[in-house]
């Protein structure tokens, strides 16, 4: 009997650890302006979540002397699935860090690295968010906590930079069993960008080419909103609060997502996005290829991709 | 080694066959007012789809001397998954109809029945929609066909009536490997309604109690919209076209979906719905129980459930 | 030479004084939940405004031992226009209260009463809102203060109850030079409701029939939102905060406004409304008549008018 | 007795005549893609309107051997107001063309010219749109015709180019009694742009500086939508139909309008815009001044003004 396919060992992107060298300002931004909730704070930083994230934290904001991404956590579908993934990673030749104790937001996790220095972990045991008091209890018992009116509903995806997207793709397929939903193939034959999913979401991780000669950099982290209107309203809130709006609101050609990119005070890029009703339901989905000519058309409604989008990552390099 | 769990053999709800005894009027409604596209018409009826459904047809509108649902098609995740499901169904004791040839919208399918007379089929081989000409080709190659501005983006779910929801739940779990995401438990201990998913959608099938003493009835079929605004605009279009708006727009407490219910000319209930960014990502999701007291509060924003919602199904009975 | 017509002496509805016998709870509701800003508080109560109201206060919340409306303030178009209106009112036979000193929100005002006990005032000198600090300064200099993300953008209209709407119409035309844009004519020949404007808005005051045998009662006060989506989001905020949602969101047949009605803690009904791009631009607009048969159809999308809408006003009567 | 002030002799912008040298393609665009309705066609061209324009035509599309604007029609508030305006224009020294017979869309009109060659007319007698059959009759009797789902609800404004905006301002104040709501004052002291209103709308005509050395050119014509979402949906419709999207959707800093600019097939720029609930209600509104430094910040959310916005007008010049 052949192995069941497709069977997703990994359930979903669980959390991202973001580094900040302006911790107080970043925390103020994420809680007061961007609209996340603070679950708990400790000496290392803050554990944050959107109002409908079911886990205790989906963003760990860490005090650091730099910016960028600390680690990326994916939740496995079951203990057995976690075991299978660990064995696959150990057999892969990719760098293994090994088991680490959990933190306030989840149980023990297995850590490993992609060839570009990004640290990943997979875990199954998690900490579900429990409202500490009546004020944060959801009015509807099928949502995770009190609705605040803020734009972000749940963690959606992140984008990592790598000098070799094709190699990163192999990493994602091997270690996480991820599927490619869309990708950019440049005229020089290189993969300019690649979008991955481990479930029915159109993507939970994207990788685009590093042009700054750096390693282990973050391009952005994104939360999903319920409606496009949430993003338009957020744009006015960002404007009012003096936040640097890098580009948008507009609609991506790739993935068709409605987007808005801003920089939090330490310089990490964060996005709000809305995918509408789009999901990848076809089990035999054929990855969509975008050519360099396609990319020249700009975003879906013609907006040219802003230059800083190709250069700015965190931590910054001397060139961007 | 234990079997991988959760591993979804069934990929998604594929299509619904709806019966109409007012075929011309129903077809006019679905294409001109509701906003589906006609893929092809044959002597038995019309094959319809929303602009971003990837399959050739998601609604088969069948000329008949009655109304209601003909059959419900689910697409399997792979040929092997289809085999596994067939074996599980054959072993289940549920009534098997057996393999049937496909139709213009998909390949051969395995048919079986729930204890209430609803006919299901599962299939893997499908017919992908290919735009026949430039006019119907999508501007963005990651969508299935030309965007028309219409509200429905893709098939979302259906709701079936049964006299014993708990028994229907056993059927869905056994035959389709479906998970329960939310359910109503009445004070008398009966399950008043149950919502099922085979993937990360919050539900693709719901079952509510039959109060009319009938069998094999349909409660409604639903397409998903990208935004809530699409539903508000559709309400004005329905109003303008003299369509019977039964209830909505409003927000369900159960599942939190923004909804609008209308009756197509033959009396079948159809819905437009928007779930926002809500997905079931947790692999260990605990089904949400709604009590009779919860239901007394009405919908999320207090709208009382309209009486016809409890009585009207298709085909109609002498009592509703 | 004939007098110029139409020439509006009255520029717009300026403010409404609302009475509350649960002052602290009402103030908490209006500032924390409904989304108004507190301009100043004194021993009599609180002066509130929406983020884009240009005047210092559009809602005066007054500590009282009852609920309902204190007075209604309209701003004149010029000092000369104010004089003309005062002369017209003095000549009208309606009850004149006379000039009163202003309050923190405007200069001296001329007060008078309709035959049903509602107190009106007209004034020209006003106090423009000036942000006291950087935090409340608008990012865009064509808006009045910092955008907060809250639903209400500006005061829109109010609805007063009277036992004789036709007589109230004569009052509005005589004293304020108001135009009728829409009205309900019942089968018994009575005017069931009447909508008035003094400018290009579709209405800034409505009057509906008092069924409780009371005088001087308030039906509701309404703020305008930029988008319908603001109202849907507000519905979730009201739900989360345990606010009594009376009816909506839905669309009125009369005036076509998208609406949501809630009761603030003291029982006064307040609305959020969105009129889209609708304005009365035709100088020779013919009032739209709605018959009793029209009203039987319910609201635009079929929602039946909730019973409390016909009975609940403030202050309450023994019958509702 | 001093003259009543402010008293608007002009009620609203009534219609714009647009010239096209690609008549069939332009008509197809405006009716099938942009969403206007054809009232009637004659040998000179087509009379078009949005679904809620109360007049028979708000856009006259004229067969021509060039592009740009034919004439601009404003409706007066009354016959007496029309007389007053005619006398004011005759006394002004601006070029008078004189009375012309009406066309299918309105009665006789008085024509005159600004110093830059744009032809204006004012009229009072108009032709109200009457639905010719049941299919175009509005479901709600307070709207002008059947709702189609299309984005444009009513004519909103136009933008004209002139080599001397300050002089154009004098023209608008003298001839139409228009008020300035916002303007750009460049570092060289010139007025770079000016926004005018004759009623409570924030503007119905804008004038920006001509940089092409041409006269009598059009910058764009705009229809208002009910919601911002209508504009986002329209963007996808434009994309699907191969329409040149010049810039947007985004939010203007000036006037705060949410916008989308496209070029119809002959090259005339047309916009869809949404102002939310914003109106100029203050009778003593102080014009908002935007400096060159303000303009350097781009649009409200940071989008840089696209270069063609400064150069492209119709008819085109050799430089743009």
C-alpha cells in the first residue's frame, strides 16, 4: 500500500519570534497601533497574539541588539506526525539543533535550520489561550477572545529572504512536507520567489531572493484580516500614528492578496493581508509560474513594486 | 506504527446537484441574478460554476418534476485516498449504490446513501475548467476564469435535513472521515444541528433536524464571497430582481458566518456567505457546543431565527 | 424681485443634548464603546464629538433623573440668516423661550419649542474644536481631529416622536425652513413619519408618530459612518460589550440608509448609519411618499420592523 | 437688508460632455465596464447616466475627431437663481456665448467660457429620468432607476486644467458663486490646484495647473460610489477588461477621497471616488491650504503621485 498522499504532518504556522532593538517602541506599536494583544511579558520579551489566534502567542517580540527573525514555529498535526517529521529532518542532512524546552506559549519543540541561517522549530504540545477574566472572554464561544475591533484576526504567514530560493524550496518540502502553490521563475532560470503551504491556506510562508548578500534575514510577517476594509481603516490608523507605510493598500498579482506593508519602529516589515475566500482546495493543485515579464506588469492593479521591497530586510545590511 | 492522523482522504466538497421544476426560471436566476457561469447545458440540465471554482461544475441544475438535492459530490485527495474511502464505505453497512460513470464535470464516482435518502458520491478524476475563449480567461493566472464582479467566488457548503442528526454525524465520520467543528445540543439531549469539515474550512456540510417528517430534503446550498460587502450588494440585486429574501444579511452565532438567504424561483434555498479569515487550523480542534439557551439569543447580533428556517426545505412537505 | 429660493438659512444640525439617569455608564458607553471623544466634562455633564465633527461638541450628555432629549441645536448659515430665522419664529406663534447664553460648545442661542415639548435652539457663533495636543491632532489637515478607528465620523440626525407629525412638519418648515424629503402617509390619512433636511443631506431630523401618549420624547440620535463595514464591525463591538442591539444591521427602505440601533445604558436609542453617496442635490426634489402597504414590506431587504421600534422612546412611558 | 449669505444659486454639477474619437469603444467602456446606463443615443453621440442620477443624462459622450471636454453643465437652484447668475455672468466680462436650446437631457441653457477655453452652461429646466419599462424601474422609490450592481451611483465632479488656477478661481466665484474648500499653494506663490463646491459636497469641480501649454483641456471626470469596496471591485473589473489603470486605488490627502483612475479607450481619464460621510456642513468653512512640502508626502497613505497625472490631459499635447 502506498503512503497516503497528500497528508499533512504539519498543521499550520504557529508563531514567529521577531527581534527588536527598540523593544518598548515595538511593543507599543504592536499592541496600541497594530492591534495585537499582550498575553504575557517576561524578561526576554513579550508574547502576543491576534484576538482569534487560539494559541497563547503567535508573535514573540524579543529584546535584542538587532532586528529580524529569531525562530519560526510550526505546529504538527499530531504526536505521530511530529515524530515522522523529526525523523525526516534528521535524515535530511539539514542542520539539526535538537529538542528545546518550550516557553510560555508551547511545549517542547524540535529545532533545525535552513541553509540560510533561519531557525525553525516544530512542536505539537501547545498552550491554548484562556481569557484570564471576563473582559477578555469572547462574546461568541467559537472565537478565541474578546473582539477588539482591531484589524489582525490571526497569524497568516511570513516571508524569509534566501540567496537560493530553489534550495530553500527543497528544504521546505523535505523538512515540513510543504507544497508550492505559486513561484516566480526569472529569465535567468532562477526561482525569484516561492510560496508554500502546509494546509489549505494559499500560503503560510514565502521565500524571496536575498539581494543584500546577507543571511538569515526576514522580509516580513503578516496577520490576516477578516475584510479588505479592515486594511483600509488600518491605513488611516497607521497614518495617524506616524507609522512608515511602505506600500499599499493594493492587491498582489501573486496570490491575489490585498495587502498593506508598514515598518514597525525597529524596522521590521509587517503586513496586513486579506485573501478573500481564496483557498487551495484542489489536492492536485498545479503551482502557478510567474515570469519576469509577468512581474514587470507590477501588482494586480498596476502598482509598481516599490524599490525598498527588493532591498529592505531585517536586520539591515549596509546596502539596505 | 499508528496510522497518520489527521489525514484527510477527502479534499473538498466538489458539487451539488439541485433539482428544479422551474428550470428556465432557475437557470435565469443562477446565471443572471446570483452570478454563476454556465459551463455547458445538456438535455438533463445545466452545469454551473462560480468564477473561481477550478472544476468544470460545482452546481448541476437538473430539470425535474420536483425540487431539492439530487446528489452531493466530494472530491478525494488522491486515487489511493479514494480507494481507502470506498473500502471504508463498503465496510460501513451504509447503503452502497456503486460506481457510476462521470458526467461532463468529472470522472467515475462511487455512490452511496445516508440513512435519510441523500445520495453522496466520491470521485478523484475531475474536469478542470478551461476558458473556452479569451473573454472568459482570467486576467490573473492564479484564478480560474474571468472575474465578473458577481458575488459568489466558489462553492462553500450545503445543509441537509435529517430526522436524526446524531446518526447523520456517524455517517459523515464513517464514510467521509469528516470532523465536527460545531454542534447544537438541545435540552432533550438530541443533536439539533451539526457542522462538518473535511479540510481547513470551518464547514462544508451542515445537517439540521428535519421537522417536516420528510426524507432526503435539502435545507440550502451556499457559495462563498470574498467580502461581506459582496453580500450587501447582492441583497440590493436580489431586491431589484424581485427575489424572495428569506433572512439576512446578518451574522450567524454558530460559525460566525455573515449570511444572506434567498429562495431561487423553484423554492430551493440558496445562501451567500462570508467567513472572513476564519479557518480551522488547530489539528486538535474541540467541537463547540451550542445549547438551547444559546440558540434563544438568536443570531450573533440578535436577529431572531425566522420561522421558515425551521420548516422550509425542498422538496416542500404539506407542512412547509 | 422674488426671494431667492431655495436658500437655506440653517446650515446644519449642530448638536443634541441627551439626558441620562445613568451618567457614568452612559459616558463609558459613548466614549469607550460607541467611539465618541470627550471634549470636556463639567458639573452638568459631558461634551462629546465624533472625530470629524468640526464643532467642540455634537452630543451633550447631561446628568439627569430621567432620559430623553434636552434640546436640539441647529447652526444658522450666517448672522443675518440667524436674524431672519428668529424673526420668522417670533412671528410664527410657536412658543418662544428666547435667547440663552452659550455653553462651552457654542455662543448665544435662540430657544423655542415645538408643540410637543421638544426644545430647539438656533445659533451662529460656535466653538471650533482645536486639538489640545499633538496626540489628538489630525494627520490630515482637512479633518477635525485624530482618527481613532471608531465608527462615528460626524453627527448625522435625530428622530423625535410627536402625536401629530403633520403639525410637526409645519413647525419645521416655519421655524427652520426645512424641506421634506420623504414621508409616510397612512391609510387613515395621517402622516406616520416625516424626514426633513436643511441642506443637501437626505435628512437631519425625522419625526415619527408617538404611540405612547407622551410628549417631548426622543426616538433616537444617529452618527454617520464612512462605510457600511464600520457598522458591521461596530455590531461585533456592541456584541462583545454586552450592549443591547435592538435591530440591524440592515437597510432602511425609507432613505435607503444602512443602519444599526442599540440602546445606551440609560435606555436612549442611538444609531449608526451610512447613506452611501446619496444626497439630495435636486433643488426641486419631490418628497417621496410611502404608503401603509409599502411599510408592510418591511425594511429594504425584508426585515420586519421590530415591535419595540414603535413603542420604545425616552423617557419611557408606562407602556414602553 | 443684506443679501442672504451663503445662498447657493447653483444647485449642483449637472452633466459633462466628453469628446471621443473612438466612439464605439468609449461607449462600450462606459456601459459595459464602467457601469453607466444608456438613456438614448442620437447622431451626435450617447446620453448616459449612473443608476441613481435623477436627470436623464449626466455624461454626454460625443462623437468627435478629438478627445477632451465639450461643455460642463450646472443646474441652477431655481428660475430666479438662474436669472441672477446670468446677470452676474453678463456683468463679469467673461466671454458669453448666450442661450442655447436644450438637448434630450435638459431645457435651454446659458453658455459662457472661462479664460482657458472651457465652455460652461447653466440651466434650470431639466428632463428627469423616467424608467421606460419595468426592468429599469427602481425597487425602492427613492432611487432613480434599477440598481445594477455597478460602481457609479451618481456624477460627482470633474477636474479641468488651466494655466492660471488663481484666475480660474475668480471665474468660478464670479460666475457660479462657488466656494473654495481646499487648494494647493506652491512655494512660488502660485495656486497649484483648487477645489470648488456649490453645495455641501466637498467639491464638484477641481482645477489643476496645465503643464502642457495647452488650453481647454480635461483632467478627469468622476462618478461617486456608495462604498470604497465598490472601487476595489471595479479595479478587478478594469483589470479583467484590459482597461489602463493609471493609479489607485488609494486615498487622496486633499479631500480625503478614496480614488481609482483609469483611461477610457479614447484616452480621457475617468475616476471612481468615495468620500465616505464627509460633507462641508460648516457655513464658514475655512479653505484648507496644502503646501508644496505637504504635496511631497504623496497621497494620504504615501503613494507617490504618478508622473502621468501631471502631464496627461485630453486632448493630448505633443508632450503628454
